[in-house]
C-alpha cells in the first residue's frame, strides 16, 4: 500500500520524545541538536512498531553498529527499489533535496505517493552516539556505497514536497582571466553556505550574473566536465 502522506505523521512528535527518552535512559549519546537524523524519520513508525524496535534493541544490549529488526507493527518508508521489493530505479531522473537535521543535499526520486509499507526498522550507533534510526532496511551511506545499492534504490518525495525541500541548481557566465568567458555553476545550497546564509546576497549574485536555473541532471553533467 502506498501513501501520499505518512499515516503516522500525527505521531511524529510523540515518537521523537520516545526515541530521545529511550536513548537517554539507556546511556546512548545523542548528536548535537540540529544533527539528529532520527528526528526526520519519526513519522514513519506506528507506536507498536517503534516499541518493537526499541525493545529488541534494548534486549540486545543497545550495541554499536548497524542493527536491522523485523517489527511487530506497521511502518512506512520512503525507500524505493529492489531492497523494498520494487523494480530498480536505475536510470530514473534524480533531484536534489535537503532532508533536514544537518544533512547535505542528497539525490531523491519522485513518487506522488512516496511512502510504502514495510515491516523493518534500523538503529545505527557508533562511538556511543546514535547516528540514526529509521524504518525499512539498512542501507549504506550514500557517499560510501561500494556495492552501488543507491544506484538501483532511492529515497522518494512528491513533487509538492520538492517545492519546499528541493535544491535549485544554476549556471551563469562571466569574464575570466584574460578576458575569456567562464562558465560557472552551483547549487543554491552551496551559494548560501558561501554567503553564510545571506539570501539577499545569493539573489543579488544570481540576478547580476543573469543566472539560469538548470535541471539537476545538467548540473551533474557540468560537474563531470
């Protein structure tokens, strides 16, 4: 079954409190505020599923490493691809999005109903700190994927959601050294980082440079040149 909005969205705040209390009670350190990736996954769990995940992890002694559990409760996941029983998404158009809690922009795909049911949950802890917890199967970091699982699998968002979290890409030309024309390209995320979050400075640069918004795929192609 697929959903445009998570059926557990109304429990996200409660789930976040339960996660945080559990980690505190069991001596598992939390990342700094604003870097707690598990917060962005709290709308994925029904209460029975979350309790099932935390109970199994507790019975294991809250160990370090990557731990995936089958859950006695319902969850939904944004992951699509063979790891969730779908066809490969290899070759589908990717978009750039910021998923929150300190993440850098990541590649996602579009599904008008991005959530699908699953029965698994994952907790990842290293160095005594919970790195994340989420529904669905365990996956490698996107930047460290030797088996290429993220080529055939991807996180999904709807087009409406991407209007809020999507990262625009731009290109523009100016005069380089010696009077030669120079092609520039950047994401809005990178420009905001360079200008320390100053939206007006970024907008001014793009306006003065007559920058053109380009698809993420074109931006990726320019990166390879």
